[in-house]
C-alpha cells in the first residue's frame, strides 16, 4: 500500500495553493476581457454598418428635397415706369439685370435693389417703334426687335467680368454681330407682329410674320476672309405660306431647322426649314382643346422640346418623334396641370430640362420635364404676373407683375431631375422613339438630357449574379458533397486547401484574364464551348459506367476515395475534343462564323465581352466561397447519423441525400447566400469582362453594366454633391439594402432549417 501511495502522490495537485489561485484569477480576468472584447467587436461591426447606412442616406436624401425660394427684394421697374417692359434678362452671377422697354432702351440695373447701372438707347430707325421682341437661344444672349417699318434690329447683350482690387466688377454692354443697322424683313410699312430669331457663330436666321398669311425667312451667313479680318455677310430670303391667319407665336429651334407656328385656334404648325429656300409643312396638331387659347410658348433648353401654356393653366411638352418609316411627327409627351389660371410666361432653364411658369393669379410653378415633377408651386404675389426670367444658373428669378413691380427671388433647386419615375420607371427622353430605361449620365452635347435610370444597372447586377450562380452553385455544392463524404482523407487534405486558396486570387486578375484572354477564346471557339457543356458531363457518366465494368481485382488497386483522380484525364480529354471539333462544326453548320450566323439568322447580337464570359469568370471567383462553407457544413454532420443510416440498410447516396444534406442544409443555404452577396457586389470582373453597356437584355451573348461597376467607373469623374454624385451614392445604398435584405432572409431561413432538422 505504501508503495502504491508513493506512486499516486506525485499525481496529486493542490488547487488551493497560491500559485493555483493566482492562475485561476488571471484566467478569469482573461475570460472576462475576452468576452467583453468579443462583445465590443460585434457591437463595433454593427455600429460601423449603421454608420455606413446613415452616411449613404445623408448623401442621398438631399436629392428628394423640394425646391426652396427666398425673397430678396421688391422694387419698381427700373427706368421710366410709364413704359412697357418687353424683355428681361439676367447675367450669370445674378447681380445685373437687363430690362428692354418699348422706347428701345436697354436698362441695366442691380438685381438686389433696382439701381440703374447703365442705359443704352438702341439705334432704332427714325419714326419707327417696336412692335414685337424675340430672343434666341438663351446661352447666346441674342435679341431681335421687330419694328413697325417691317425691319428687325439684331443685337446681343454681353457682360465683361473684371477683378480690380480683387473685387468682382461686371460691366454690361450691347454688341451688334451683324451691324447696328436694322435688317429689312417685311415689306416697308408692314410691321413685324411676331418674330423668332436664332444665332450661332456662323449664321443667323430671322423668321417674321406681319399682317398677311406668310412668314418671311431671312438667313444671314457670316464668312470671314482667310487673308484679312474682313467679314462678308451673305443673305438668303424665302417666304413660307401659312394655312392660318391668326398667328399668336413663332418659335425657331436652336439648330435653325424647325419652325413652330401657333395660332388662335390652338393649333401648332410644324415646319421643316432646313432648306431655307424651300420650307415645307410637316404636321399640324391641335395643342389645346376647343375654347382654350395658347397663352405662352417657349423652347426647352436645347431647342428640341416646346412648352405650351394655355388659358386653363395647363402646360404641355411636345417634341418630334421618329416613326417606323423614319418620319418625324410632333407628339405630346407630358402634361403639367398644377396651375389653374392662364399661364402668362414660361422661363426655361439655360442648361437643364426644367422651367418656371407664372400665371394671372400670382402663382409661380417650378417644374422639371424629364422627372415629370412639379418641384414647387408657390403664391409669390397678389397680382397677376406678366413676365419672369431666370439666371443662367437657375438660382435666381426676376418677376414683374401687372402693377410694374419687380420681385427678386433666390431659388434653391439643386436636384430637380430626380423622381421615382426618372429613377425606376420608363422615361420618354428627347429624340427617343418611345419611353425607355436608360442610364447615360453625361454627354458632349450641350442639349443633353441626363438619363439617371437605375433600372438597367439593377438589371445588370442581378443578371451577372444569376449567370455566375448558375455556373458556380452546381459545381461548388456537388464538389463539396463529394469532397466531404466520399473523398479519401488524404486527398481531401489536398483538394480543400487548393480550392480555398483560389479565393485569395485578386478579382482584378480574374477580370484581366477574362477580358483579354477568355473573351476572345470563347468567341473563337463558341461551338466548342457549348459542346463542352454536354460532352464533359457525358464523358464523366460514361467513365463511371466503364468503371463498373472493370474487374474487381483491378478496381481494388485504386485506394478507396481516390477514384475521382481517375476523372482528371477524362475531363481534360473531353475539353480537348470539344475545342478541336469546334472549327469543323462551325464551318459545316454556321458558315465558319457562329457569332455572325447568330446575328444574321437569329437576330441575336453577339458581344465579345458578354454574360457567358462573366458567368465563367465570376463563377470561378464565387466557387471557393460556396464550396468551402458547404464542405465544412457537410463534413460536420455527426458520424452517428451516417453510420446509423448505413446500418439500417441505406446506400451511401441515400444517406447523403436524405440525412447528410438535410442536416447540413442551413450551412449550405448560408454558403449560397454568401456567394450570391459576393456576386452581387463584384466590381472588377464586371468592369473588365463585359461591354459595360447599360442595356436590359437577358441574352447570354449581350453585355451589361452592374451597379457596383458603374460606381467604380463614374465616381472618380463626377462632381462632388452634384446630382450625378448623389445618384451614384443612391446606387450604393440600393446595393447595401439588397445585400442586407438577402442576408436577413438567409439568416431567417437558416434558423428555421436548423430548428427543423435539429432532431435528426
């Protein structure tokens, strides 16, 4: 006994010794610290995600705010208050305004208080008066005065900006690009009643209507000598016979190719005046209902759309639309009906597709056509409003009422082009044949209409994810099943780490390879790629059938679980055969060019960088994630479940399908959802392996533009806090919300699957 006690004694340990107490105390401190650190880390992650969401909202929310107006000043019209105002204008800095009265005076004044800066008397011919006035494209600042003797005085108002003593000084002036002499248009003594003018650096066109039923068209062409600074002006006259006598307005477009004539009956006549010597009528449309009059007509910025205001307070937008026979017809696109009294004036913005309208009740409405949005409707005066002008930046307005009082307002209208319709709905854009989903954020054209539809980007995002998951999920799940359940442990120790290492491969490398190598390869061997989709699975099945016919003494030489290694040469052979027979099949059945055959015979466009290439490349990037998580879930199924199933007579595949997969289904579902999240948010592969065109076509041969790729491509070039900038953040917010939604659904489903199969 003593011997046994001596043997046992060294194994005893005093847990109450000072060293043990100190160890346990220190271990308790570490456990508590670890617990709190883990909790802190989890809470920090949640806080970071919430902060990201709030920051995205902080950037996005200003887009959906209504416009605001701020009253700055009110004063009597500058100059002689007994004269009638014909025209107002304002320079870019909204500091200097211009008033032209019926005496032919150009009065420049401070917009903030009405103080006169300068008065320029326009050189009207003797014994003539101003009968009408017209302005051309707002950006050209060109004005034409129709005179009582049938002539037109053509001039431009300019503003010189200097900085003496570092203080901005704006000096206004009048410039006559075609001379200070009035240009005779109508016959002498026939006053110009209606006038429209347009001017660019090379030519000017005047269209004038007098007392008869015709419109005189005068085209002035400037030619500068190459040897001297002399300018020669060539004049071409023509006459357009009208079908109506009650003309109420003329409008010539910016390109000087189209003329719109409005009459008292509410009709608009659409003329083609491209050939100034032979103008002709294209169409006559009824713009307003019977009993309603046209009270205002103006071009929208760019000169493509015309805005028609009527005596009921309704404003309609019209522009030419090309039909199937390539003919243009004028169509009504949108209607704004918020105002209820006659529209007295419409002021289009200089650079955006918005406008401001005033009426006889003293209301001012701010609208945007593309968004089909009434941004603001405000009562600004108790009296009827006669005229309104916007500053070039659309951040200020001068309004005159029928009591000859001017109000000066500051406008805060940063993002009028945004609405639910313009972001997610079909929009009928100018020069388009029908309403469409279009993303086109910029253009070199000055009459560009921003197209901020996120629908094609969202479509492209889900299209990329769909094809990637279609390629990745079967391979990853089936591979995980075989690796975890059927593969030999030593082989699993090689295969699993190898596939997981693939996840560390930078996606920019995958995108680079997909764009520069895989895309041309697929196009060159397109028939072989489709043959491969059938030949590889078929070869695997045939190899499995052949394996069953091999004698047992040969099969037993291959260690159990290593049979899959024998499929490697089979798959390589199947892929090689598919590629080798691609050219003969393409020559035999498709004229040697399958992409061209698809286009000619099937009407299917083939882009080299298309969804098929993205499916392969993104699938290759997603497979490691889905495989790794699924394999762990399957491998972690308790052994007693599988051995019990096998002991009851189930085969290995029956055990896999009816026991293992059900038990591992929460983990497999999580793997699929994580892979989907990876595919939805993928950027570089989409940027480099697709045509990056924002089109909505489910064809596997067409490219697309995903939302994440769009952000990566356009964010570096956008102006901070612009509409384009904020709409890109909205795209990021949508991606954030979609990812959050799918992850939440995935967690709910995973928990239910775990609860359902926990009893196995």
